[in-house]
C-alpha cells in the first residue's frame, strides 16, 4: 500500500524532534521509538486539550521564563505511550514522511526483526490510526506508557494573564479486551483507545498496557485506533489520506528547490494548524504543542500560502475570516494579543499590527477569490475597526500608538514603525488611498532620524524627537516594504535601515559575531538568531539582486531546520541547534510566502 506513494527519508542528524500528524482538527506527534507523545483536539470551553505523556506544568512557575523554556523543551523528548518490545533493544531507527505529510517509522531490533508504524488522521474522520506491521512472527511486545488528559498548558514567555488550569486527573471510564475509554471529569472530555488497556495512577495519569500483547506477535498488521470521545465501531482502514496528499502535490513546481522540504512543511503544518471549531469557523493556531493559541499576525502568514496553493483552501481561509470577525472576542472593540481556539480572548492587550492583519487577510482573500458575499458581510465590521483605529490616532503626528511590539514586548515609546508600514499596506488593499498617503507621510516625517551620521528608520518614536533604533525578526513589514510598494528597493533610508538591522549595531536584535557560523537577526524576546530574521535577509538579498547572499541564507536555513523541515523560533549562533520552540508555524510559512512569490501578488 505505502509503496505506491512518495516516501522522503529523514536524517535525525539534522535536528531531531517528534514527527507530527494531523487532520480534521486533531493534531499529534510521535517519537522515534514509535510512541505517541501527544494527541490534541479542540475543546469548546478550554480551547485545546491533549492526551499527553508530559506531566502537568507547575502553575507556580507561570511567570518564570526559565521554567517555561524548560517545559517547552521537554515536549520534544517525551517517552510517550504506545508499543514497546520485550527482550530486544532497538538498534536502528529509520523514518520517512509519506507524501511529506504522514510519519512512517521502521525499527530494527537487536534480534534482526523489524517493526514499522504509520500514524495519521483519516480523511474527514475524528480518529487517529496507529498502525504497526512486523517482518515476521516472534515479536514480544506490549503497550505501555503514561498519559494525562489536560488542557494545553499555554506556556508563554510574556504571560498576559493565566487562565485557571483544570485538574489533570485522568480516570478509566470503561474498558474491555478491545478498548479503554479514559476521562478527565474537570474537562468533561474522554479519549477512547482501541487495543489499549489502562489503570489510573495516584499522580493523576493513566498507565496504559495490554497484557494480551505480551506474547509473540504475527507478521500481520496490528491496528490501534485512538479517538477523542466515546468508542465507535471501527471502519476499514483506507488510503484516502495518502491519496489526498499525493494529489495535493500534483503540479508542485519546487521539487528541485534547495528548500523543498521546508516549503512543503510550511503547507502541511499550516493545514494541520487549521482547527475547525464548528461548521462555519476555523481557528489557525501558532503550533499544536507549545502554544496552541491564535495570534492574528501568525495566522495571517500561516494561512496565506494555503490560499495561493490549492483552491480547496479558499474555503479554509473563508472560515478563518468568519472566526476572526464572528468568533474572536473584541470586548473593548479591538482584537487582543492571543486567543483560545474557541474565540475567547486570552491576552486583551492592544497591539496595532494585530488589528490590521485580519483586514489585510480579508482584502487579499477577496482579491484572490472574488468573493463579494464575504466583502459585503464583513464591510460594516471593517468600517467599525477602521473607525476605532482612527479614534486612537494622534492628531499632531498622524501616528497610531501600540501597547506592545509584534514580539509581544511592551513599548517605551508609543509609535511603532513596521505597524505603520503594515497600516499603509492594508489601507491600500482596502482602497483607502488618501488615508494611506497620510500614513506614509507621517512615517517619513516622524520615523526617519539620524543614526551615526546617516538617516534610517527608527523602530519606535514618540513623534516629538525621541527615537529607539533597533530591528526585530518579528517585524516583517519593513523587509517587505519595497515589494509592497512603500518605497523602492534602492531607497537610501530603507537600505541603511536594513544594513543596520543585519549588523552588530542592532543591539539586542542581531546575534553573533563574524566568527559565529549561524549569526543572524533575532529578537530581544528570545535572545538568539531567528529563522524569521533569515527570511527577512532572504527578502533583502532578493530585492538587492544578491544571488550569493541569497544562496548563503538558504544554506543556513537548510542547516537550522529540523529533520522534518520544521524551523524553530530561534537557534544557537554557534551550533545552529534549537534554542526556542521546536514547533512554530510562522517561519516556514513566511519562507513559503517568499519562495512561492505570494508577497508579490
């Protein structure tokens, strides 16, 4: 069955992390031993829940960045729950992605026997297929591991106000020789695991087991199914999911691209991060493991390449727009910093750029699809949001304040550069040309300032002569300014600002020295080089026609990507190893937008 589909062999030396799967709103990960580390799904009250082998996060450490980083890192090295083998150790691990989307692992034991596992979510079904095959009879194996049903931990470095964590105590509701159903009563949520048995433990976890497997297994397939909710009758396993991904890649023009795997990862993971909350609305989360929350900023970049890839995703974007305008709370008239998937605002702080990305996404969706129904439906809300923004506008400077930067960090001067470039772009897309011209003039008037004898754009200003000189990996609109038409690529102020950004003059924004192989643009939010900074440098190289610099940046991106093509939030400037967030949808998606030419449309 698998042989007729494309399989990409993965090299764990490139940076190991658990492999990911998803579909129909379910996401999860499997480690190299073939054990599941988490299965996650939408929850109408809590946003996102998980059946995970990770113990609950210590709530007393919510505001301890070191503890938050340690917990996030631990999610990449979980032992997981699933099939393990008696009397023989694993001596060789091999891994593939079927059609660059579905994990397939092969384990060779010391005895010479091999076991293979494939895990995926069947097309349009709310269950996980966990399927094993064996080279020959003689295996002795058992199901083991511990797990909790928990609300996702939502561990943030800049905590905007923790949501009370429901108890993680997980109990057995029912079981027979074929399945076990486990429950977290605090969440009123169950998972049914066919082929598993389980026992409740004192620490609130469930210990999985299946004594019936403690005997030699036949070469035939061992099919295990995991489903959020109560047990259902099994249906015959099909290849619909494999076939769906194969068809999606038909006509793919980037097979020879040096970053082909990274580009495909962008699209596959973006699709996984689209979580249906009802038949009309889809939330786009920033990742499925660490922070399954939604930022309008991250969601825009994540979903944009899907819009321009396959027509089937036009409906996905339409439903995301419905979520943005009809489901995401705006209790004070503006979008908050971060949201639960159910639309509940988690952090209500005002960030200027996050008011703009939904408007820009709507404008670009209508431009791509011609959906006049969506235009008319959301027009009143667009007008109200623009009115809210203009009410905040300073009459003297013509600028709009923000409480935080796109890195979720507080500002010490009220006006932020790249948010105004984004405002200009959004107004142009909405046909508000006169207002866009006013914003452009205000940027030129207030943000251009002398820095060491040359004019550059300041990162922040008070509009009265104070400026903060800095640039951040999260601030893509500055790098996009020439593509968007804000300024030409040979504009001396823009050029000087970008050269400053990629230099050691950019204190707190650029990391590394000439001796550091992986130095690059990063952020004070996580002090290290960021792939988002590399994407900006890639844009800069393309706009300046520097093929040598472009090739250098692409080589670095290929080296800092993990074995499945996933780019992290940040990496070490000396080794290229992950410093922060093994899972992060935005950098791959931003790279795809650049290389697929999405930003030029």
